[in-house]
C-alpha cells in the first residue's frame, strides 16, 4: 500500500487565501484592518525566523503586524507591561508571545497577561483549561494542533471513534493535540519518554500524531496498515549529498511509513505551513470578535 500524501502546502495556501478574502471584505466594509502584535524576547535564531515568517504572512494577507523585540535580559515586569499595553491597544487584535521565553521569565504569568479575546495562540491558561473541559469552548485553539486536526479533516480521515496516539506531551503541541482529539471523540493515548513498549502502543493507532523531535524515530513497522500519520517533527539530519550538508526530516521514517500508512504528511510541506495559516485564521477571528 502507498499512502495518500496530505499536502500541507496546498491546504495552508487555501486557508491563507480564504483569510485574505475575509480581510479584504472587512476593510471594504469600513472596519479596521486586523492587527497582530508579535513579542520576541531574546535572540534565539529559530524564534526570530518564526516571527519573521508570521509577520511576512500578515503582510501577504492584508493583516497589520506590530513587531516588538525585547532584549534577552528583559525583566518579568517589562514583558508583562508590554503585553498589558498590547492587550489595551484597540489596533491590536491578536498577541503572539513567541515561545520559549528566556528561562528567567515566568511563562505562565506572561501568557496570563494576554487579553483572552486576543490570545490567538490559545496558550492563555483559561483557553487551555476550557480545551480540557467538556462543554466549554476555548476562544482559540493552539495553532499547530489546530493545523494537525484541520489536515485530518481535509483529508477525510474519520476521527470520531478512532484510536489516536499522540507522541509527545508538550504544552505547545502534544497535550493540546490530545485534548482536541478527545474533544472530537477519538480514544486517545498520549505517549512520552517513559512509555513502555512504544512500538506496540503506536501499532494500535488509527491516527498517529508524532511530536517528539527525534529524527525518524517512528519506523514503518510501528504503523498500523491504513493509519493516518501526522508528522509534526522538523529535525535536521546530516546528508552529504544535500547542498547544505543536511536535510529536514520528521519524527517518522517517511520512506518506510508511506508503504504502510493510509495517509501521511511529508516533512517539509506537511504540518509546518499549517501553523502560520491557522495563526492567520485565529487572528482574523479575533478581529471579527472585536469588531463585529
Ligand atoms: N514556539 C514554537 N511553536 C510556537 C507557537 O506555535 N507559538 C508560539 N508563540 N511559540 C511557539
């Protein structure tokens, strides 16, 4: 069997076009242009790259972006003051605090400072708490897990009643992905570094979301025939034949898994482009809520 490839680039592009169209309609109707504030603290190269990509996406879709960059030694008070100011600024509809923050900062207290209706990353403790509870709707869902579920739905994968396995329990991906799957009535197992007999657990999965950050750890022999495999990992692997001496691979061994799975996302070009697309979708919704 050869898996159907779920093309995240195509699906993300469609989401972006839909958002751009809605932004255009809002502006034509005389409403303020949606705005996203980004907060970057410190000089992590990966974080700076992500923030730049988010600002570029805003520009392409007609969303204003307001970039804020604080030094790596910024105090808790300085970061919270900035986030409070953005929470009170009517031009700003969404606030994105790029994570991780430098280790001297209390992340939870910073996230708690974001106005709930501007929490486009869905990391405010109240939004996450609502995601974890039955019958309570968060205002926003974290972008990468939202993208994973969106890909499954667009591919026509049945989530309700499926056995879902999530590899990884991070605050940003694994845990919210598991909560979303539970909310959609999948029987959900979360695996982590202490899980026993991991390949056997993964073999039960009709849906596998891999978010552990270990290059090609999941082998083809772990995959249930016909399963839907969503690979969140972005790892660099040495490859002397590649122009840069390395290439990007996921947490799943793609060549092996595609022979067994029913659906699979490639790396790059699977989940990656979805994170920003869903952030744009959340930002549009924030603007629609704030300027009905
Ligand atoms: N760091 C890694 N992924 C994300 C994300 O989706 N949002 C934020 N704010 N930080 C991240």
